C-alpha cells in the first residue's frame, strides 16, 4: 500500500501529539513534585533527551521511507527537525534561566571555556540555521546550496550525543548508546549512498584487477 | 438547610478520569513509551516489569523516621549565608548513586532500605577496635544539631540542620595510634538493597563500595561530624541513613553516606570519585571558587532555598565554603591548585 496525502495528514497530527505530550507531562511532573525537590537538572536533562530522541526519529525517516518505498514520509522531516529545535531551545532556556539564573556573563564564559558547552552551542547554531532555512520560500531561493547546508544535520547528529557524553559526571552508558544509535543510522545512509558504492567498486577494481 | 450538591463543573465521575494505578505508575508508563531516554528503555530495575503495566501495584510505603533528642550547637551558625533549605527539598534532591543517578532517584528507590540491624566497624590503627550497632549510633554519644552549608561539586548548595556527633569523639573512644595519618570510610555494599550497585547503568559506573577518606587532622577537626539525623529526625535512606559523614568545607561527595566501616590508616586511602576521574576530583576536594572543575565553573553556586523554580539564587562560592576560620590552618603551605 502506498501512503497518500490523507495518511500523511494523520501521521503529521500524530507526530504533533507525540512531540507535544512530553512537554505537558514535564509541566505536570514539576508542578506535582514528581521531578524531585529541585527539578532544575531534571528539566535540563529531560528537554535535552527530548531533542536527542526527536533527532533519532528524524534520522530514521529516510531509511524507513526508502525501505518501505513510502516517499511521502520524507515530508515529515521538516516538522521533526523543527521539534528538535523546540526541545533544544527549551533545553538551553532551562539552563540559562533555572541553572544560571540569567547570569549572562557566566553563560558567555561557560560557552567559551567548557568544551561540552561549546559542542552544544555548535549544535544549536546548526539547528537555528536549518530551522530558518526550512521556510519553503528560502528553500527555493537557495537552490543547490540548501541541500549543502542541510547536510549539516549529519554533523549535528554526531555532535549532539558527544555533547551529552561529555556533560555527564560518570553515567556514560546512556550517552554511549545514543552515539552508537546515531552511528548506525549514519552508516545505514552510507550503504545507500551511490557515491560510496561507486567508491567500493573502484576499490574492487583496483585491488582485484 | 444545606444540601451537598455537585458543582456544575464537576461533571466527571471518579472513574472518568485517569485510573489510579495508571496515575501512580505514570512515570514508568511514560518510560515504557520511550520518552525519557535510551537508558530508561533498558533499565527495568527492581520495580519495573514490562508486563505489569496495569498490575495492582501499591504505592511503596515511606521509610519511617523517628525523633532524635538533641541539643543545639550554634557555634558555626555565623558562617550561614541564607535561610534553611526546606526539608522537603533536602530529602528529594540527592546524589546517592547506589539508588540511581538522577536527583530524584534516591528518594524514589531507597524507601525500602533496611538500616536495622546495622554494623559500623571502627578499626585499623586504633587502640581498641569498636563495633557499633544501630542503637549505639543513636545513643552512645550526646547528639547535637548543627546547621551547615552543603556545597555540591555540581555547583548547587543547601543549608541543612544535621543531628549527630563529632567524628573526633568516636575516634577518641577507639583511641587513635600516633602512627595514623589518614582515616578511610566505606559505604555499605549490598547490591540486593542498593540497585545502583547491581547494575552499572543505574549506578553510574562507580566502583562500589563507595569509599572516601580524610587526613587524620581533618578527621580530628571539630567540624568533621557524623550525622544520624536531619531536621530533628533520623536520616532518611536517601540522605545516608543510618549514619553519614558531614565535612562542610569540602564538596558534598566527600560526605560519604550509609557508613559501615571507618578504618584508621597510615596511607592516603583511595576515594571513589578520584578513582573514577582523578583530573576532575582530587583527594582533598576542598570547596574553592578559584579552582574550576575542568568542565564547569566553581566560582558561584545555585543556592536551593525556599520557594519555586525561579526563586533560587546564584551566590558567590566562598573558599572552604566559608569555614576557613576552622580549617584553613590544616592546609598551610599546601598549594590548593595542585592539591585540589
């Protein structure tokens, strides 16, 4: 069965629901003291994980669409990407407002001095660029450069879990899992990549012949 | 005459809203839906069977705390620079990786922790080794209340009224040999009771049992305190029941919890965080705004006080957490940047 535009409408509606639900849930948790007596770290972590989870889902769209020959699914990538941006924005807002309590000078110092925050900020800058250029009119105007810019999503996918890995005190297993998942998803793309298969056949020719 | 009438907005029957089990179990249900994090999908710990989603699980009973008779020692109150952190926050925001690495994990996972019977051994270079049971901890020494600052290495802090007795009193009772240079502490190792010790994922990669140490001079300083209670009652497990160390001029991780052994030695003992990342956590771990953690600043701290999320304050961190008058002497001639 080929998915139609009508299906796409419902899929998008579902994505909206699933993406927004955790934010409402977090608010309820915090208001009912379900996130601990001082939920600052909880909120920062929760929104960061939210961005990362959405990013993983986003990276799964293309391989799935290709595998099941449902090209229409590609159209969900834009909204998923924007939700990554929403969660990342909440993550940074929580850090600045709840943890640093709007000490902007401290924020600027930390951004420059701390490698894991530098990596996080690079991720956020990429997200801002991709979010702004997700406007259809801009996409048309940018032509081929649009795709070049949006290939940065792969850099983002690598850096985001590294930022997570680097930020923890000792609990490295969970961030390591994310790094692994992202690498697998990127490898999956390499397998599909025409360039790579060309390269592989070139290697074969070189070493077998 | 007064009739009880349902207000017009109350058109829902109780059964129309979320079933109680679902509500009580909301956190785990959400985890199973996959919103929380990759690890949550793997961490089906003690209380998380995948198939009992709608099982009739009851809310776990809270750990029972009892009142502790004590006197008040206010001699260190002049250091305090803020109001008490409310008890509800002190007992729900904890770093105690034996019960999980999130701040809210210990209060959720430790309520069934068993502290009776307890055995605390004091041995090593002492005249007469001691073994204290639970009652000894509460009754052997006159208990006093001291309010201290707690500065976490993660740059948050609290003001907490502890109940307990000076570490020196216990060491004097055992009689410290003059060969002694250090004191080593060890937390209970019982994976059946402490899920973090059972699973690496839950316990954050620390080598258990958790160990800590002080120099003998630090240990004999009057500020070094063994706490058996807070806010006038025995400690809850998440805060280190039944007995924990308080060394308020050092980062919180030095204040080891649920102690089963205190060993007097003539060598610097290994300490858990130092073993894990020696360039980030030194043996001394004295609070010092001049020496940053490699990944974050220690110049300021977020004080957790009364009120909601935005009422916290960012304040300047003091050298030795403000207790310089009592302890600066101990580090004369020591380069605090090298021996952090």
